[in-house]
């Protein structure tokens, strides 16, 4: 590709890893294959797909490797994006389990593990999910819930 060739984002196109794409960078427009962008700026590409919904990609060829790269490139962004879909080591499960399972099936146990067991850094819960959890725990086992969490739901 020559420097003159630009491949602006086409919201109607489904992108594959070998497709060229030109994005604006601090150094000016840069053209790379989508697969190379996954390595160069995985968070930006992910936001374009998931948050801004301006880019469509092939799930198998682009999205799956992108999610894997996010985990290494920006663990905090990955944790926030995954939320309750994150695999965790949770007592009573031999191998990792999706956080949503104990969150929904054992709210008191999950609360104890997450809040009192100091695992807040392992699973990100949005305010909505925290409130739902605090409400369930306060109904099921009112002595278990911390005062600061009780204030959140009052």
C-alpha cells in the first residue's frame, strides 16, 4: 500500500483480519490491516465495534482474537467490559466459572466472596448489578450486608 491509499472506515462493510483500514492517529492517518490494528490498538478497535457500533467485524476472524488481546493489553478495560461474563475461581467449582452463575445462584455467597473476601478487583459490577446484589443479600441475610452497601440501596 502506498501512503496515498486511504481506506476509511465503512460502517456497512464487515471487516476481516486481512482488510486494510485507515484510522486517524496522533501522527496522522495510518493504514494497516485490521489484524495489525488488533495488536496496535485493541481497545480502540473494541470500542469502535462494541461501544460506538461504527465497525462490523467477522466474529471468528476478528472479534475472538481481539477479546483475547484485550485481556493482555488492558486488563482493567477487559475486566470492566466482561463484567459478570468473566471466568473466576470461585469456591465450590473445580475449575473457573462464569461470575454470573454464583452471582445469580448464590447471591449471599457471591457477596461474601466478592465484597468481604476482597475480590472486588476480580469482577467489575456496574452500579445496577451492585444494587441488585445488595438488595438480594439484604433480604436473604440482612446481617451479612455491610453498612456502606445498605446505604447504597436506601
